[in-house]
C-alpha cells in the first residue's frame, strides 16, 4: 500500500494511492494515519479495504507528511562509502547517530526555508525507515519485522551549524523544513529488498546525486537492530539512513543552496519530492 495525507497544512486527511496512481480518500474508513495505523494490526485492517471502493480525490491537493505520531527522527551519518570518501572521513566502524528535531518535519513538496544567516545549507536524498511496532534490543534476524514501511526523505543540513559550531551535528540538522518526508509511505510488503533501491537528487534540473542503497555501510536491518540497543523505537519513529555522494559540501568548490534553487529527488518505487528554496522570514 501507498499511504498519504493530503490537504492544507494542519488539516490533512488520510488517503492512499491506488494501482493506477490515483489518490483515494481514506477518511471514510479511518480518522488518521497514525501509530495505530502503522502497527501490524492496523495495516492488516487497511489491506481488507478495496481501494476502488474509496472516493477518488479530484485535483492535485498538497501532500503532507504521510503519517503522524513521530516521536523521534534519527539520522545516520556517513552511511554510504562514497559519501564518506567525498567528505574526507573514514568509513564508520559503527553507525554514527544524530537526532533531527521533529519540528523540522515538513511535507514532501513544501518550501525549503533557509535559516536566517545560513550560508551552507545542503541537500541529502535518503531512504527513511518507518517503525511499525515497538523495537527494543531486537536481533538482526527479526529487525525488519518491526518496520511498517519506507519513504523518501531529504536530510537537509546546514554545514556551518553542523561542523563549525561545536561537536554536535544536531544544530545543523533540525532547522524548520529540514526534514521533508513523503510523498507517501510504502508498506514493507511492497519493498521486498530495501538494499536494492536507486535514489537520486536533481539541483535546478541537473542530477547531482545518483546512488543505490546497495552501497550502504550498514543496511536497514542492521540500523534498526543497532539503534534499538540504545533507545526504544516506537511506531511512527523515523530512521533516515544516510546519503550517497553528490552533496554540495563534496563539490569542488562546494555549492550550497540559495533562494530560488529547486530540488527534485526520489527513490525507486517510493515516489518523488520537489522543493523550492526560499529565505525564512525572521
């Protein structure tokens, strides 16, 4: 299933994308796509609904974050070998973790706002892993059983805040609009091999990132199992699993975002995001 939330910011309704790519209204069956919906029981209940029985949504409404109830947004740094190389850093022996503030989360096509004073805002297309059931000290072999599905993420990063203003990456990761998610959540049964997905990003129409999740240092199952040793993962929690090479920081000379730039990014089978960069109002 491809689950979505659509409508004005703060007033989104639940929906799904049918086999023909049409948006269907799920609000006749459920109130929201939340932690309960993402549970194994919740998803099994939704599978009993015939998409063609749901009203078709007219037009092209705004798409919001595909689900609610996100208690944690956990980032993984340097998780692609080519990205570690372009950053001039060693390949990690263990996953590098950081937190993105939940206030940074935005819809997949909402404007990307440059923080006041930002000079080094960068892009990172990533596969987001969405937790569906409580994960606490889970073994590698069953880690993916705790996953509800996957979606596209842009781990937007302000590199000066991240790397030049102390040792904590979180400063450059949690600004407003720095966590676009969507356009939809694709349930795990439709992504049988998360380590074989192409992901890409275009800046102003030019492709700058083009990679594969096959090149992750630590795969999705490893990340879920590893992170669950250090914190309890709840339904709705998000792990953004790293980015391939081609970020602005790695260019020679480096290239960072400015107002008016456009980003388009996607992952095979998981849809496409599109953001226009604008300066945030102070």
